[in-house]
């Protein structure tokens, strides 16, 4: 399976290095995991001209330097990865990726697998939490359902996805990123998917299965013990493979698609807001394939799943919010869009000391 399109990026030339203007289309050809690794090698770095322009303006704004804390970091991050100054947040978009998992049949979730399909219908009819949050912050939402009638294989017995299945899902994620997106919110839906998230994390970063496995949808007691056993069995079978192969063997279609969306966003200079544990686990392999692969990503919130905080520590990430959330769907990342909007509004809209007639520090 493969995606077959051409990447067309537009740059404005002038003094200094070329400045990214926009993406006409994002097209690509991938037919193997090796092709994905080649794409990772081509990902651009942050735009230094945009960072310099941000750095020239920020100290002139009518406030003490650094007084807006992480809001200042957010406006710089957005400018650096959009490749322009001033940064813009007119078209934030959310993509919720849905998949089903073979390990759901092993009793690792409090809900049956058919809930995935039912929740996709709920998203499309506007009835879920993510719908309300996207409306509240003016984020355009779309749902990408990935072969829900075909769950991934039981990873305690073999690989969750064949290479063809993995590449097809990865390509679907890449194709989901519109060209004129200012910020991409990544979310997921998949009954049982905190189990592959824990297994991927454990296989990539080590430790015991219990270190990475939490209650998910609400399992406890014997069901939680069973979930830990399933994670441990999968990790024992697949640990030692290269990072992307770990994701293929222990993940699922929606995890592969989220990784694809993050790569497509980087190629198109779209900053990314990640959601919780499953979303972060889905992209962790990229950072082990290329150390700076997630530099264009922020984590919107820290999940109460214990593995999420541990995973963010391994990736060097700090979440913007800690609200005790564990819903998934992109819900925490959607709330974090409000912070990014605040950051852009302050950096772009505030007066400078000279404009306001306010004395700067002596």
C-alpha cells in the first residue's frame, strides 16, 4: 500500500535564507517503513529568520521581559514552525483518528470494541466532548476512521499490523493535513488503545509493564492486572526492534496515522498540539528515529494515565495544562488552543513602548 503524491512548498526569497510562505499541496510516495525513514530525514528545521523577527519585537512590547512566561514561548514556537512572523492562528484544525485493536478482545478495556464505531458516529453528529471544545475555540474538526471493521492483530501473538497495513495507515494520516492549517490538533479514539500505548512506550523506553499501564477507560483489580499481563507479553515478544517497527508491531492503525499526520505537518510547516497518552505514544518512535522529530509539537495536557508523565519525561516535553483529564479525543489539546490564541494575540496585538509612549526600563 502507498500514498502517491508530490510535496510542493512555496518559499519567498530575499535577504537571508528563504522564508516559507505556504504549501500548495502535500503529496508523497511511501510503500515501506524505509520510505518513512527517508521522509524523516527530509523534515525541515525551524525558521531562524522568523525566530529573529520574533526576538526583535518581543522585547519592545509594553511589559517586563519574560512576564508572560510560556505564552511568550508559545508565540515564538508558532512563528518558528510556521516559518513566518508574525505568527497566525486563523485556521486551527483538529483531526481525531479512530482504530480498533485485536487486544481489546483480551479484556483490557471496560468498554466493548463496538463503542469505537459508535463514538465515531457521535463525533460526526456533533455530540462528543471534542465537538464542544472545538466549537468553543473555533477549531475545525474532522474524524478519520481507519478500517474499523478490521481490528489490528493481537500483538501478544504477532505483529499488530503488517508493513502494508502500517504504511497505509501512516499515509492516511499524512493525507489528513490540509495545506492551509495554522495549527494541527491531534486526537484519537479506539477502545483498548491505552494498552498499545503502554506497550509501545515500554518497548521503546524500558522498565516494567506496570510502570506504563494505567486504568484507561476505568479497569481495575483483576482487569488491570490482566491488562498489565497483556502489555508485558507484547513487549517481551517485540522489544528490540527499531522504533518504527515497534510502533507497527505494538500499535494500531490510529497510532500509525497520528505519526503520519505529525510528519506531514512538519513537512508542511504546521505546528502540532498533541493530546494525551495515546497520542504521545503514537509519535514517540519518531523521536527515536530522529532526535528533533517532535520539536514542532507541543503537548496540550498531561493525562492522569501514569505512563503519560513518564513518557513526556523521556521525550523532554512539558504539558501546557494539567486538568486531571483522561478522555482522549484530542480534548486536552483542543483546550490548549485557547492558550496559543492568547499567546498570538499578545505578541501581535500589544503596543510597543514607543507606540504607547511608555518609558522602557532604564
